[in-house]
């Protein structure tokens, strides 16, 4: 019981200090070593170098290409004006009367193509503010609209999304980014429909009460405000903000020679299309027997094909972005450098959470914890993985971090349970991904805090809508697909 309280204390410290803004690169090892010292069950230095750092390194080795290429792609979409072109075109076509759905669709298109939620937030705030002001919809609903488009179905549900939350389960289950597409589409429809219905209901209630847009400052906050939010591990590079008075797509200024809509959308289409083509047509035709050799880690194509496909999609999309927009990039080298720099912080923050989970899993008391978690499913592997991933994502305030801890600690056991119960590993993948994007959106989540900061709104003003659209609605979708997968399997 004492050891269990020690683990809960370490988790509590992790949650509280993360909410207060301490970087996870320092916080995660400190919390892990505190648990080791108080329990007295492991050598401290060995726990740090051989358990914590080894697992940090394994995570970086497996996923750094995705973080790197994703960050570079997002930066190029921003600097070329492509993100703003998509946002403005969709908003203009739908019109001010459909301000909420316009913001949701714009965010969804951008994030489904692999654009960082931070690039999306900075690109969408001026557009959303103009649309909401024109339609006289309260500004406090903007974070909820962005959350529906960026934090829900495009992050975890839709098949093929290059989001890291959809990539992490691939090596554990031998699946791809298109795992269980039917379940993913159903979950996505539920999240989109219910999220939009909630926001429209809130807007109607405000209109009936005589509440309009309100008086607000719509400019981007000062850089030092955003800098504090980077501690939460979501990885927006403060150097990207630059001079607030300078015109820039991410601040709503006029983009120089902004690309046409079709050209702005092309890189996103390439990411998805190349990802699919690699999985379905290219990789199956390649001789990959060499992967069984020790030089290549004695692995199989099933363990790496998902990551390879996303890497190929992002890489080719980056080449197209640069080639098609060379004249629109003020400094291609600066864009590449800043994109690469922006990838380092988020992967090491997430990897630090993975290292924290590995140390906790090495403590003797983790046997009791894992037994309790496995019992939550009542013998249903889908319920078990949903419960464990959801709870750990809530504790860490990170979808990717919670998922990584759960799969690193229980992945082999969960695969065994699924195989023995005849449950599809594709269904396990989709349930895992969707579960990671439910309870993670608690008030201490870094993306939530940063979104509110960028919008210049408080938790009191706007968190209720984020809570419903990014937590309650995804939970409903999760329950539905777990039920469908239990009855019909993956589809």
C-alpha cells in the first residue's frame, strides 16, 4: 500500500508541476527518481541510466523521423501561406452564417494533413475571430470549435492521419495508419456531428440570451506568454512568432503571393495518398527479408511498414511544398531550420514521459497496478486497452505520453490477450488511438492551455466547450466503437 501511494504521489507531482509550467524534460525524470528513492526498491543511478534513459532513447529512435518531418511540414505550410489559403478559402465558400462549421472544417483539413495544432491555432485565430465577429457568435466558443477540428477525429479516429497518436500503436500491433478504417470513420462522424451540435446549441443559447461576440483583444499574445506554455511539451517554436506587427499568415496578416487553394491542398493530399500507396501497393512488392538480420534489428515489415509509409508521405509532400512554393518562401533554409528545431522539444518531452512510465513499471508495485488495470476490462482486451490508455493519458495530460506508457508497459500482454480472445489487432490499434484522445484534454493538458492562451481566453470562459468536444464526445465515440468491435470485429 505504501509503494502504491508513492506511485500516486509521483503521478500527482507530475500532473501538478506540469500544470504549473515546469518542463517535462526535467519533471519526468525527477518524478521517476523520487518514486525510486522513496520505494527503495531500485538502485537510483541504474534506474536513471539503464531504465529511464534507455526507454527515452528507444522512443526517440522509433519516432523521431515522424516528429521531425511533421514539424518541418507544418512550418512550410505556415511559411508558404498554404495553411492560411486553405482556411480563408473554406471560410469564404461556406460564408459567415456557417462560422462554426467553417472553423471546424479548416482545422480538420490542416491537421489531417499533418499540420501542427499550433500552426493551425495561429493560422485560424484571425480567421475564426473575423468569422465569429461577423456572425456575432461569442468569441469564447472559438477554442471549442478549434478543439473539434484539431483535437478529436483528425487526431485519433480518421484512417490514414499522420498524427503521432495514430502512429505510436503501429509497431506494437503490427498495423498501419489505416487500421480499422470503418471503426475510425464511425468514430470520426460521431465526434464531428456531436461536437458541432454542441457548439451550435451553445451559439443558439447565446443568441437567445442576447450575447454577441463581445469586446476582445484578438491579437496573438506576447512571445513570453507562449514561451511559458512550451513547457507542456506540445512544441511550438517561439521564434516562429516573430514581430507581432509584421504581416504573416499565422497572425492574420496579408500573405505575400499566397498559393491558390488547390496548390495549398496538394501537399495534404500527397501525405495521405502516398501513405496509402506505400502500404497497399509498394511495400508488399518489396523483398524485405533482410529485416530479419541482426543489422536491421531482427524485425519484420509488419512492425515498420506503418512508420515507413508516413515517413514517405511527409517527405514527398515536403519536396512538393518547397518546389511549388520556392518563390513564396522568404528563406527556405530558415523554414527548414525552424521546423527541425521545433521537433526536438516535443519528442523529448514525450520520450521523457515514456521513460517515467518505464521506471514506474520496473517498481515491484507495478504488478499490482497492471493487474488492476487488466481487470478493468473484465476479460475484454478492447475495454482493457481503452481503460489503461485513457487513465494514463489523463494522469500525464498527454495523449501520446499516456499511450506510450501503457503500450510500453502492457503492450505484449495486450497483444496476447487480443490473440487469445480472437480480437483483431487492427481494432486494438483504433481503440487505443481514440482512447488516447479522450481523458487527455483535462485542464492541465499543454495543448489546451496553449490554445486558450493564443485565443486570449481563460479556462473559466472556454474550458467547458473544450471539455465536452474534446473529452465527453470522444468518450462517446470510444464506447460506440468498442461495442461495435466487440460484436463485429474490425472493419
